[in-house]
């Protein structure tokens, strides 16, 4: 498996675990492959900080929660399509 496939596969798994509530946003950030040189992976990494920091907003606003989760699902699809 190529290096690109390896780190994107890791990212997909981490995001799926987050969306399935099997892990926390902080754990995903901690386990995220960094310095990959992959712009998509780097952009998602930045978004994960916003996701982590917005936990209180998601708990109060279900539409906002749904929107954020939909965005993460879109990134999972992009990672799967481009690996």
C-alpha cells in the first residue's frame, strides 16, 4: 500500500470512529497523521480543532451538530475517493 493510502486510511478510520462516537475529537487530533504533505489531510486536521471546540454548541443546537457531522462525512468520502 502506498504511503498516501496508508495515512488516508488512518484518517478515514479516525473520522469514522469519531462520527460513530467510538472516540473523542481530542483523541482523533492526538492520533492524526501530521506532516504528511497532503493538503486535504492538513485541512481536515485544522477542522478537527473547531469540531472539538464546538462540542458545547453541538449539544445545544442539533442543526449545527448535524451540519458539522455532515461536513466530516463529506471529508470521509473525499478521502475514500482520492486514495
